[in-house]
């Protein structure tokens, strides 16, 4: 079992490099009782994959077995593409977000991020989009590069450096003594000119895409949800134009993603042509129509609200989060009916890394079929991250990013929480 030994050696810290460098040179066949055809929304039985190096060569109920092939029989499980999370925070962990970003140094937070990346990979997430380091600058570039060169374990990553926000806006150090001059957890930009300058600074040092805070802070005013916008339509258009100038057109994974919870900010974002509207609690009919026409993804992030409700510091805070969940679930059903494209993103970080597959369960709970939720995660996730045709399906020519779960996820979506086998780029990391 050569591949398995390599995987264990890496996890034990014996072999300093892994990934492409250690992908077995001999062919490997993965055999299981079932295999998910995610695009078709069905399972094949049995399921087999022929893997050579970092790529899948063939997939089906039976594949050829070249001379010298290694056969790994995984038994009564379902083979699936690796999971994709389009909204993670590697640099956050459970606890008060404002305190950890004040008390922990960037080197300490980078080590925490490296551990989070490993944890997510072991939970079956083979690709992720880090939506801002929350004050750690472009340290996520170092984490991505360390993964890519085999220095640390982790998913394929798209990274953004800090998010961009207004002075006094979302993630600024509001409520503290101003004489302390505490830094924002985002990069300041108060005009379109400043937004473009920050984007250029971030991309210079390796950011893949840009995250902007378009709304904040959310509030309930006499039972009505409100989300003040931060950037005008013209500001957002300038950001999208700048991203496109350097190759960030739709489907590249290098565009602009916005934190936007409600109107009018969500509408401005859609009209500007962003890649995704993350959180998307409230979308008008016009916004939903634009998002469907332009294939702009809504990324719901239910799991973070549920976690905050379950761990609220007061009954009032719990009640607020529960109201928000109900409101969001109701709006989500409208988005599904309108045909808004959905991608899976969990906002993991302030709840434990490695548990975010629960987001897929919640997407089903609030209105999606298991097949649609898995398509949102894998197919839409691959498109949003700019890796369509490379990951997200088990097909010849795709990267061998493969996981296995017990049972049939199309019948019981909770299977995604029970990943027992993880392969990324042809290397086995968990078995």
C-alpha cells in the first residue's frame, strides 16, 4: 500500500514534502460500493477511479487496471469529489474575535491558520476560499504558498489578504478608546480611488481575489432587518473593473467578493458584477434576477448564525440570532425559487474548523435537495474559485481530489460529516 504509507509518513512528520512531489508514480485504482456523479445527481454502484499521479484518468463502475496498479478497496462507502468551502477564515478560531485579533501576533495567528488548514483538509475539504485574514494582512498568501510547495498540509486555496472596509465601517475597531489607535481588522479605503490602490497593493504581494465589506452593521429596528451599505454602486464598479483588468473576470476566482447581507448593498453588488454575495440574507426581486442572469453566487453561511445562537452570551443575543436564522431561511427559499446560483460557504473560524460540512446539512434543512446542495458545494464551488474543469467532479483529467463517506449522501446528507478517506492531488492523507 505505497500511497497509504506515504500519507502516514507525511502525517507523522517523517517526510517534509508531500502533494505533487509524493503522488505515487504507479497507477492506483480506488474501488468502493458507490460513487457520486454529482452533476447528474445520482450514485453509481459500484464505483471506481483510476488515478495516475495527481490526476484522475478514468471513472465509472469499472475501470481498466494497468500492469502494476495498486487497488485500494474502500468497501461500503461512497466516493465523492473533495468538498469545497467558499467562505472560510483560517486565521480565526473559537472565542471572542475582537480579542484574538488584538492579543495574538500575526506569526501566532499564521501558525493557527496552518493548523486550521490541516484540520479542514482532514475533514474532506480539498479546496477553500479564505475570506479575509481579519487583520493579519497578507499572511494568507504565505499559508497558501506553503501548502502549494508541500511545506504544510491544507486544501487548495484562494486568498484575499485583509478585507477592504471604510473608516469606522464593518470590522473597524469601533467602541474602543480612540486614543489607543487600534488597527482595523480590514484595510481602509474610503473612496473608489483608495479601493483600487489597496487592491493593487494586495495583488502585488499575491492576493488571488478581493473581499469588500459592502454592508454593516446589521440591525433589527422594530422587527425590520436593516443593513446600511458602505460602498456606492460606482465604487463597486471601479473595484470590479480593476479586478478584471488583471484577469479577474467571471469564473476565474480572481474577482471581487462582497460581505453583503441586505439591500441596497446586495443590489449594488449584483449590479456592479461581483463574483459572489456572501451571507445574502436579503435580496430584492431585481437583485435575484441580476444574480441569476449574471451567474453571481449567493453564499448563505447558515452555520455561523446557528453557532452564535447556540453559544449566545445572553437570551437577548440568542433571540436575535434565532430571528435572523428564521428570516434568512425564509429569504433563502425565495432565492431558490428565483433560480439564484448558490455556492456553499460556512464562515468557519469563529466556530470549529473541520465541522463546516454542517453547512451542507443546513442548506438541505432550509430548502435544497441533497443533490442540489452537493452541486452547490462542488460544481458551483469549483466555478466560483476558478477551478471549473479541474476539481468538483470525478472525471478523467480532473485533479484526484477524492473523499469517501459512509452510506449514500443523496439519501442521508449527514454522511458529509463522516468523511473517512481523503485524497488530494493523488496523495492519500486520511484513511
